[in-house]
C-alpha cells in the first residue's frame, strides 16, 4: 500500500494544527492522530446541504451561509443544486484550507471556487452570523467535529445556548439551519430545539454510498 505523503501544515488560530495528507488520489486532513475528513468519505457533507435544501423548499434568490470549507464537498453540492440567482457565503477560519482548494486539492475543486454565486470569506463564522443583514435562508454548519468540538475551544460558543440564539437571529423565519456532527449529543439536540427551531435528527453514512461510519445531521426550521 502506498504511504501517506504530508503535503502541508496549517496553524489553527488559538492553537493546534492541521496536516494535509495524500495517498494516490485520496486526501486526508488530520488533527494530530485524528482524521477530520477524507476525500473518499464525503457522503454526510453532501447530505448536510441536501437535507437542508429539501426542508427549505423552492426559494427565489436564496442566501446561504456555510460555516467551514473543509474539502468543499458541501459547497459543491450547493453549487450543483442551487438556482443561478443564489448567493453562497463560505466562512473558513484557516487561510491555508482556502489556499488548498486552488493548489493541492484542485483535483477535487475543479472550477467551483470561480462560481459567481460563491464568496469565500476567511474568518470566524461567528462574525458572519453577527452581521447577517438580511438573515439567511439556509445556514449550514460544519465546524470542528460538531458540538463536541476537538480543535478549538472557541467553537464551543457556536453551539452554546448563546451561539444558537445568534444562529436564530441570523436565520429568517421559516429558514433552515443544518448542523453536522461526528456523533449524537442529547444535550445539544435539546438546546437546539429550545432555541426556537423545530428539529429533526438524521443519521447519515460517511461514504457516498451511505455506508461506513455514521454521522449526525440536525436540521432545524426557524419558528
């Protein structure tokens, strides 16, 4: 078996680092010994968009915020299905992750970063939520490993009661918030529902076939 090759390292603000690895046509982003994402296992990242969009229904000129670029699978799923008048903002904290889309990971991204509907913003998604005027139709959150974050303590505030209140304010009435998580979290699911959302929980396979490790996606409709 071919060995993994270390392509690049990125520093996470407030501490920690990410390592981009490649083996053949496969890519992996690691945090220490933990694999955060793999280019073969993107089914739940695609489902993050598709579940939210299905709940939103037909919208004219929808405004979408994606928290976390990763390898771009959620963004590219949105590009594939959204109408030509959509506006997609992607907030990514780590600048190197954005740069990888045009360098090491360009075989995955293709021309998607040049789509006129897409605007990539380097910075904390919390800032985009605070300045959401008008509110978004869809907000898709794939930050850290979900509510039980691993890499950045500041991410905990996104999923706290205060953070969920900010999500509510940044979402139009009837709008949809979808949150990706590596695992189920009873306490978070209750907080989400108590924050003004009607919530459904979906268990989705990491593989595009729907098999493999199961991840959790909460879809909340703003009341």
